[in-house]
């Protein structure tokens, strides 16, 4: 995975927060797991379309 999208994601998550509020790790984990699920679905569809699987 390239670093630019990950940096952009963390920038969006931390941009609007104050210094006093902690990171919302539940939101970070939710977004990361959603991205992994979407990536796996795209790989599956790509494999079906190209006939490799």
C-alpha cells in the first residue's frame, strides 16, 4: 500500500481534533478494516474478470 493515501487518511482523522482530545482509535480501526474489505472485494472481482481464479 502506498504511503500517500494512508498519510491523507491520518491527516483527515487528526485535522479537526483539538490537542486535548485523544485519537479515536475505534474510528481508525473501522476505516482501516473497511478499506481492507473493499480491497479484497476489488481483488476478487479483478480475479474473476481476468479469469485467474
